[in-house]
C-alpha cells in the first residue's frame, strides 16, 4: 500500500511560517561546558623598593666642645689662662686690683678665680702653689719640693754658668743695687728664675728695697769677688768697649 504523503511525525520542510515549533522539537542551544573569565594567577603590581622622598640630606651642625674659661671673646684667652700667664712672668706679687684693671673684670671675680686656682693646685698636689703674700699673688715652689729644687740648683756648683746666668750676673755687677724688673728690662726677657739661681749659688744677695716701688734690690757678694779674683768692684773691667753699637742711648749713658 503506497502512501502519497510523508509519514506521520515526519515534517516535510519544518513548521510553516508563523507556527512555533513543537515543544518536543525545540532546539536547545549548544552551550558546552561553562567557562569563567580567564584571570590566571594574580600577579601583584611591581612596586620595587620603597624610596623615601628626596628631601635633601639634613646635616645637624657639629657641636664644637668649648670651655667657657678657655677662650673669651674673639680668640682671646679666658680669665683663668690670662691670670696664669701673667703670674708666670711677674717679678713681684701682683695685686688683685691690678689684675682686675688689666683684664677688665670685677675685682671680686678676680679674687674668686685666684682662690679657685690656688685650691686646685693644692688638691692636685702640684709642685708649685699660688700664694697671697705682701698684698698680691704669685707662684712659688711648694715647700715639700724645696730639697729637690735646692739639689737641682746647687748640684754642679763647679759647672760653668749658662749664658743667661752670665748676662744677669753682669747686669747686677755693673748696675748694683738693681731690681729684678730692671734686670729683665735690660736683658729683654724675664730674669726671675736666673736671679734665684744666682742667689742660691751665693753670687748675688738681697740689698734691701727700692724706696719708690718697694721692689727688692740685688748686689754681688764677696764670694763673687773671690770667684773672679777681684779685691773690690773697682777692678771690674770697663764695660763700654764691649757694648754693641745698637744699644739704646739711655743704657749706654747709665753704663
């Protein structure tokens, strides 16, 4: 038996226009396996080493250690150093008022500094001390050091005198009685130590004080004449032929 049309359930060319396909014949969209967005492994952003903002190198000013007593004003020595320097070259004790005038400081400050220095030297056991005598201040060798100083000065009595000692002795011999300040002025250098040496050796001695200034005066001794083989000072040779030509006129005239 022959059929002229398509068999049942077999569409000829699909559904006619305007007709929805049968529910059973609806085509399902091919979706396949669901795939999420490709993200890959998370990579942190490249930041590199943290660099602090450039603010310029801040350099703190260097602290310069300073001693208030070491320098005063524009490179000038401090009060303590100034007092020590003056006392090292004086021939006589220096009064507090004179130091105050020279250093332009109150007398009370000068007096306090002198006592501080004296206490410091004693506490440290120095070989010298600072004493207040005859209305002024001056350095002296400490009493306990006297034997050592005397041995140093008197040892080698037969040794020849130094050039400084010969110059000082000549000034005393030709200008006696003469003060230490005058001897230092003629020589151009401080002669305090040399005069002490000559005194300890018995070549010169104290000859009283100068009426105007109160300064100690010195003269030669009999031992000096004995060592030079002279009967008296009148036998000293004339000094003028041995003087240099460039000496000040006042010294030449006095000589």
